[in-house]
């Protein structure tokens, strides 16, 4: 399944599996300093091999949503990889976050239903379940990032099931008092736990509803900060995590 879906081989040992809704290594300009091979491309998903200094990184571009995250990581369960890295954009809900900041969840609140399919019974649904990652590994990644001069901020995350309609419920969502909002990290960490693989989510702040910094119409300074986070810090953190033993 992993080969036919993403072109990835179960015979290859990968240093890391990158799970990326919408992001390709080309979008992060990693082809400028890594060897990037396109293995498989579909309408909404794609598979890539990123190589640098002997490292092999399996990269899957998937569609957004918690269900896509669960399904496509499950497809890759047959592969041989040492760790997982989730990357994506995240909206900030508090004014203490700037565009381009790199954040990682200290916990995620699941605002969707897909996670219940990982339970023994779908009737065991826990509304707004709190999912906490392996904080020992999270702190380790933050530490090695700091050694290379990169700041990764811990933050709480609300996982929404709808991008368009989250704004209709934004006041209600803000009552959960989370710092950020995105779609997949609660499912990502549950899958990392299910596969017993170290996992880290690295999120770049793309907008901020508290300050009015929108996805479109950014100022020159906001765009510069965002580009620095997405196209410089984020890809270098991916390589740092993949290289770490």
C-alpha cells in the first residue's frame, strides 16, 4: 500500500517519515540543498524521498484533516522509519505569537470525531479529548533545535474539523483557552503512540486571529517573518530531527 500510494519501499530504512498536509519539500525549497526525488504524485497526495549526507527521509504529502492523517500514516505502518515528523501551518489564537514562529504542541484538544476509530469501539468517543505527546521526546527536540540556534515554542492546540466553519465557532473554541488552532496534531500523536515511534509536530504560525494577521494581505514584515520560519527554520529543523540518533 505504501509503495502504490507514495512510492515508498518497505525494504528501505528511512531516518524519518515526514507527514505534511499540503507541504512538499519543493515548497520548503529543500531541493536547493537536498536531493529530492518525486516518487509518486496524485491529485491530493504525493510521496518524495529527501536525501542529504547519507540520510534518507520519506516524505508524504497528504490532504488536510484528522481522518487523512490517520489513514495515510496507517498506510505507511509497514515502512521502516525511526521517527515521525509532522509539519504544517497553524493559526494563533493569542497575541503572544508572531507569524513565522515555530511551535510544537504540549497537548492537543481533539475537536473532531476521527480519533474514536482508534479505540476498541467507536462508541467510546470522548468529546474534546486531550491528547498529550511524549513530552520527554518533545523537550529533547526543543533542546537539539536550540543547540542549532532555532527556537521551538511549546503551545496548546485546538484541532478543528472544519477550516471554513471554525470561524463561526471561534468564540466558543477560544473558551478552551488553547494558544493555536489546526486540524491534525491530536491524531498524529495518537498514531505515533499506536506505532510506538517517536513523533514531533512542528508548526509554523501562518495567521493570528487575535492580532488580525491574516493568511492573505500580510505586511512586508509579516511575510518576511513567515518565509523565514517556513523556508529556513522549519526545513533545517526537519533535517536536525532526522539526523538525531
